[in-house]
C-alpha cells in the first residue's frame, strides 16, 4: 500500500499565521498554537461529531459558521474565533441546550464540577434566551453502581463514543429524534439488563454533566475523572 504524503498548510487564526497538517481540523491546529476555542462535546482522543456547535468559528468570505472540531483546514483561509457574531450564536446555542432538559444546578450531583455550568460562566450567560421546555424522561437507576438521568443529558455522545472507540463494547446509542432523542443501552433495555455493558464506568467519567453519575453521591459530590480517560487514550495512540 502506498502511503499518501501529508502536506502542511498555512493559514490564519485571528490574524496569526499558523500551520498544520493537511488532514487537521481547525480546532486541532488552534490547540497546537494555544488558541482557545470553547467546546462541550469534544474530547481529545475521541472522534469528532460536531454535536454541540459551541466551537463554531467564522471563515472570511463565507456567511456560514462551521464547527472547528470537524472543519478541515485549507491553505490561505482566514479563521476568526472571537467575534461578536460568534458570542451571540454561542450564547443562543447554550440557552437552547439548557432549555431542552432540566439543569437545576443547586440539586445536581455535578454542581461545581460540570462542564455545562463552566461554559455558562465562560460565555457570560446570565439567563436563558429561550423558554424552558417541559420534557421529562425516566431516570434509570437499575445499575448496581451507576445512574443515568436523561433529564440532564446534553446529547454530546461522549458516552457513546468512549464506549465504542475505547472500551469496544458499543453498549450506548441514540434513539428517537429531535427533542425526544436520548441515549440508550442495547435495544432500550434497563441498564442492569444490558448484555453489552462491561460496567467499566468510562461513560460516567467522560460525561460533562450530571446525566451519568455514580451511586451514593449527593449534590456537588460527583467529580468526574476525565483525565484518566484522556491518559488512556494517549497511551493507546502512542502504541499505534
């Protein structure tokens, strides 16, 4: 098999000249050059799906905003990550994420350790710009060690991806559409009845909110060990 040459491309981010491999995404190059772009669904080492749209960026000459985690770099392109237009869109997107489910921080197990909460502070969100919806989902506490509360899920699919790409079990998946979308085990079985789940807990540790948690913790006590998963991914990538 003949390996294709990976070329280097030069472009600009916020007026700064940067270079990256031709197969890189805008987010990857930005991270390499210490240029911050806010993210929620992204987790280093996992595939990128552009689910949350928080990482939207502007491209000069285009009216479209594109997600930096999936947008590929192009020679000579000019990218902007910190504009008034982006601030407005990110706040609206975050408002819609909050409005779709129940995110009452004061009674959440991840209060103070929640990436969604942190993002609201980073973006300066003081209130929701859209009305809250009343969708309610059943909580699955059937597992011996873990709890799945879909009411706090932001559909980032980190749990789906880490289960598939790292653990290799693919116990999680998505079901339904629109506002009714939720993550499920196998064929929408109770967690305790899942034949695919290995009970490794990786899904719980990468969840950015209180949607997946360990049993026995109360409000503010659930601290995710995301670094353990990141280290595992780094070790796996070095072995390749």
